[in-house]
């Protein structure tokens, strides 16, 4: 078992489960930040801008975040990372695991 107290990891856990179920590896250099609501909607998390900037500094090429967070992030300091916004789990699965 695993217990998480930080909701920002919800999307990463969902990515791992989908990857296992679909037998499709998660592409290299991609990160996931977001909370998942009970109806499958993706929600932003506190300090998402700082989290994404840290990922950019670490060399990640893509970051999947809730769609409403994309505007709040802006573009300053994010030239080397692609930000992908998704509104719900269905859209997330289609974006990340499309063949």
C-alpha cells in the first residue's frame, strides 16, 4: 500500500496505473502535476508555477497539468518545457497514451 498526503501526485499515480493497464510505457522526460476530482476532472494545486519551473530546471521536456493552470503559468522561464493542459482524465489518457 501507498499513502499520499500531497494531492499534486494524483495525476502521476493515474499515469502509472494507465501505463500498466494499457501496457504502454510513459514517454521519457514527461512529468505530471495535478489533483483528480471524484468525477475525473483535473484540478490545480498550490504553487504549481514553482513546481513547473523546478521541472524545467531539472531538464524535463513536457509537463501535463490541469487546463486551468496553463494560463497561470505564463511563459517566462518555461522556454525549454512544453506545457500540456488537460481538463479531465479522458483527455489526459488520450494525450499521453496516444499511439
